[in-house]
């Protein structure tokens, strides 16, 4: 799952990104209102964490523009300004939740999980294909009831493939799910992750297949009985 963190304080942004990456998210950082707008125009995020006081403007303006375009991505507003006035302004502008600085990182993680679990949002579902199950809340993968350990990047790829099971997933979409903006990626990185994932699933006895769709991407589905 991919998050956008809009925060101009570099140290705080790095700290938050490290925590969220450890929780299994891909995290992009935008350091200004302009960068935030550009990132949201080019990428579909599962949730946005939005600082209100940005060097080139008010984060609430970013939020208003996003909502004006009927973009319903969950947004958690973060600000040092702890006043009822700002809280009301944030919620009126379409924020899903509100966090006041300084906040505990665990609290932020809990709030993100909460907005992602809302109806229509990304979390709170159990994905199942054949004997393979993926709990999107706990991030646990199970094959025929047996837990399977899957490394972080393969897990991100598996989640997207399972969410779109039976449909073609482009290589670009997989790269977006697996890597943050600006992360170094080898041109064949996705193929390598998928080849390790295929082997892992096969060895665990998962009755699923990751098919290559030439020149387009991949499709995930239950394996056809021989
Ligand atoms: Ca700020």
C-alpha cells in the first residue's frame, strides 16, 4: 500500500517514513503544497498524511483542491496548531482525521489503519485465491491454514496482484506498489521479485499462478488443474 507524506520538516519526514516503511507501506514524501499536488496528480495513493503549515501555502488548500476533483483518498491532517478552529476547518475541508503535533508514531500508524479500514478504503479485508489467503490488516499470508513468511516487497506485489486477481496488472502498477518515488530500481526488479514470489508460493503448495501477459504485465489467478 502506498502513502503520501506531505511534510516540509525533513527530519520528521524521515522519522515518519522509516516507521511507516517498517509497517509495510511504500511512502513518498512531498515537501511543499506544489509537490503534494503533483504527486497526487500522478499517483493513486491509499492515504495521505498532510501537514497544514507548508512553505508555499496552507495544506488545507491542497485538501480542498483534491476534494474538488472528487478524489476521495483518505487524508489525515497533521498540524502543530492545536485549536478547535483549525480542527473544524480541517474536517470541513474534507479531512478524514486529525492529528496534533507532537504525536506518537504508534498513534499515527493506528490512525492510518483506521482510515484504511473504512468502507471503500484499502484495508480491512481478507483476500483469498484458491488455498492462499492474505489478511490486509495483519499482513499475514496463509497457505492451507499454514502461515507463510513473505518479504516486504514481495508482499506488496502479492497484495496488489490478489486485489486484482483475474485482471491484468501492469508492471508500472506493480512498481508503484512496491517502490517509493526516487527509490533505485533495476529494470528487471519486478521480474526478480515475482520470480522469487512464484517459487515461494509453489514451495508452500499454494494453488495459484502469476501469469506473464506479454508486453502488458501480469495476471494472478487460481492454478488450473493439470
Ligand atoms: Ca510544516
